RNA sequence: GUACCCGUAGCUCAGUUGGAUAGAGCAGCUGACUUCUAAUCAGCAGGUCGCAGGUUCGAAUCCUGCCGGGUACGCCA
C-alpha cells in the first residue's frame, strides 16, 4: 500500500492542500517536543526554497532560537529534526549553513497534493477562510458629469481585483463606488442645462449633441467668464442644498445619465461594479450634521478661523502646530473629510464591516491617515475594525510626466480601451492571419483589455509606472498576453490530442521529472500567495506568481513531451497541463482578466 | 520648513514581510524550428541594491543621518 494512505492527513482536503501550513504545523510540533510548550508560538519560518538543491521548503527558525535556548543553531536544528514525528512526509531533511533545515517532500506527498487539486478544480483545493470578515472595498469613484479618464483606471482595476480575491477567500465583500455626485460644481452645471436652448437639450438627450462632459466644460467656462451666470449658479447651489424640487430633478437626471455611462465603461473593462454598488457622496448628506454633532459630543470639535475642525493626534502643520482637519467650512458647508467620516461610520454601523479598504491614489495618504485617526478617537472605528488605505502611484508617459495626449490633454478611459483593442487586433492579425474575423475581434478584446489591466496590476502599486503600449501588449515577459497564451498552449494539447479534459478526473499524477516537480511545487503555493495579497493588498504578487508558473510550464513543455508520451506518464502530464491551465485562468479571473480559448 | 513615498543591470520591473551565490523581460551576443511550441526554450554577458553609519549569526529588506526625485500640508475632492 502506498505510504500516502497511511498518512495522517487532516480531514479537510483543502487544508491538506496547503502544504506550507501543514509543514508549519509539523515543525511547530517538533519544536514543542524538543524545547517545550513555551515555544509553541514560535513561527517556524517556513518558505519555499529558491533553489532545488536546498530541497522544497526550508525552515529558518533554528538561528533565531539560538539565544533563547542557549545552544548552537545547528544543534537546535538537529534536535528539531529528531523530533519531527512524520518522517514519511519528507524524503530528506538536511541541515545546512548556519542552521537552515532543508525539507524535501516525498514523491507521494507531491503526487497526492497535485491529485488533490485536480479533484477540486473549482477552488483549486483552496479552503475558504476560517476568519470570515465583512470587507468593504471602496474603489473607482468617478465624478458625475465628467468623463472617466486615465486617472480612474488604477483605482477601478486594483479595487476590482482585491474585491474578487477577498470574495474567493470566503469573505463577505461589499463593493462601494463612492461617486462624486454632490458639490458646488453642480450649481453651474444645473444652471447651464436649464438655460440651454431646447434644441441643444433635445440633441444632447438623443445622444447627437454635446456630451455631458462637454456641457460640464462649457458651464465651467461660462462660470469663469460671466459674472451674472456665476451668481445664478451660486443660487442654484443653495437651491440644490435646500432640496428645491426642480433643481433636484435636473440633478437626478445628470446622475442617472452619468451612472449609465459608468456602467457601460465597467462592462467594456470587465469590471464587476454595477449600479447597485454606487453609493455616492449625496447618500451621506443626511448624516453630515450628525457627524459634527457627534464630534462635538466626543469633545473633538474645535473652532478655528470660523471653521469647525478636529485635531487628530500625531499631525503637525508647517509651523509645528497641531494640524486641523476641517469638517465644516466657515460658511457652513461640509467637506469631503466630513463625508468620509460619515461613510466610514455608516459602513461600520450599518454595513457591519470588519474591514474597510480605500483604493485611491497616494496623494490622499495624509487625508486618510487623519480620517482614520479621527475615527479611532471618536470611537466610531473600534480597534478590531481594520482600516486600510491602498495608495497607488501615477501613470506616467515615456517622458516621465503624468500620462497625457500629445497636446497635453487628459486621456479618456474609453480612448485607452479603444486603442488597446485596435492594437491587439493588429498584433493578432500579424501573428495569426488565418483566424476568423469575428473570433479575432473577440480575442483582441480579451487580450487588449487584459493587457491594459494587467499592466496596472503587475507593478508594485505604490510606485509610479511608465505606460508603454508595446511593452504591455508584448507576448514576452510579465504580461497578460503571455499568460493568456500559456493557457491557450496548455489547452491546445487537449484539442490536438482530441482528449476531453474531464476524462482526467481522478487521474494519477507522477511528477517525477524536475520540471514536473517544480510545477507542482508552484501550484502548491497559490493559497499562500492569495493570502499574502489579501494581507498586503498588493495584487502584483499574484501576477508574479502566475508569471513564474507560466514560465515553469514553458520549460516543462520543452522537456516533457505530453502527447508523445504513453500510458501513465501521458495521463500524468495531461493532468499537469490541466492544472496549470486552470490555475492560470483562475488566477487571471481573480485579477478581473479573461482568458481566450485560442490566440 | 514638516510629514509620507520612491531610488536595484543600458531600459522597464521583481525580490515570498530579515535568509543561502540579488532575479526576470526588453535591448546585445550564442545555440535550438520537417517537432504537442520560434507568440517559445536553453545559455552568455550585464550590479558600489543612491551614499555613510548602526542593529543582527545574516540587511536590497529594519533603525539613524545625508543625497536625489515625487507628493501632501485650512475652508476643492
């Protein structure tokens, strides 16, 4: 009987699939057995090794234990190894260097682990979290009446990926699109629309005339140039805030039109946001007065130069004095800080969130730090509620200045999408001229949008990055096209061999070649990678992982013939192809990126 | 002026939260296509990890101070 059947696996096959956790638990037990219960909390510091010559995993805790225990690290490592009670799990255990414990898994452990994933392709044997949280993800947040532009893409794409990953890990995700649907700018906009000639209005509504964006720009121009108009516009702001019915009706129309437009952009981008996720600034209007009141009750509210402010602890202005955060202007108006406080309060109290994640650009870091601090001081965000700002850098042109058109204008998001698709069409026509035209268009959409989004996700988000069409659409390197192609290549084997992937259910896997073993080891890392994305809020870690997996697959493809092999070897290799393909497409899906069936 | 972020190969970027000889892609060079693949693979070359200290058995990673770049600092969001 195979050793695997005698092993003491946990009952839940998904927990079992997380080999690294399993090794951590084995090593922890060994440490307790060797040095006592007081070391039960010591992190065994298990990591996949960088080089196969060090085995599959390494445990790095012996060096750190040296001082606490008063022994030499290598001796400690030896004692730990002697106390490992599941030697059948490991083929080989070596002690190297200052006290690294190098662990090599047995062939059976490798094979069983891979088979386990094969038996659960929907979740790739990844367990849902045992610590389920309600996570609010605040992202995208475009402004009503304005066109979405290049500046919106990062928040939208990063936020969507994070929401998908939280959801997959088993959390309750509440997506919130905090659209800018309120503010003084609506006064001039509404007034301008009111004064528009009927035929212009009709043209606009039929989609033939000026877009909302253009109307916005014209109204701003008029506001700046025409003092009488400006006065009427200001009166409109007052009317809007006072709840004047006619004014509100125009406002509502603007909002609805914009939201329909946002929705169309999200659909083209393949972003999971819907109209139901929209909770604009106006939603919090009725709560703002109460925010001020509660701040006063909490004794946090101060008056400075006629404005209501709070002084969150730990912030100093340029003169070294406490730095205020204005929550009500001297004219009585509220600000975005007030709205953010109200929104957070609502999310914690009404939505019952355990964690709030704000995906906005890094320039707002200080703002959110002050808002978070105020929420803590006011007691609205207890310390078991986690608040995260997810800052990201600017998209730069090749000149290292913020990405603009040649004439210096802001780039519309839809233009970016159009160009991604048209460039993808050209590339595909060049590489695969025989493809059916309708199919090619479809594939170009998947590849073009995929590459556009992946470029945003694959960089460390905190850094500015340089936008380069050629690089992002390249089939070489860390791009969506490379990963999508890897998937297509995996699956084309099944087509060519006329094999139904479903026939591999329950297949036996024997990852004996070095290249095969490396793939399985990489597959086993996925749960840890996803967890690290959820902790760090850095989707590029998943991108790197997928790229490494795809690279390993290409090496395997080179060294290990699949269709030309026979019998059990062939079945096993087909299974590895299927596992790789599924992991790549699933991983891309978690990033909000689709996978074509051919390229 | 204060705070935060960034600085890694010619270029664009990773570096598993402190681990072993710092890795990819592009560009350059060398090989491999009647093949499940050239939309790729194997390899060569390319480094003062901005600089200087410090902590540590061990630092690109943590701390301090400089240098350079960016961003934010009262009634916009």
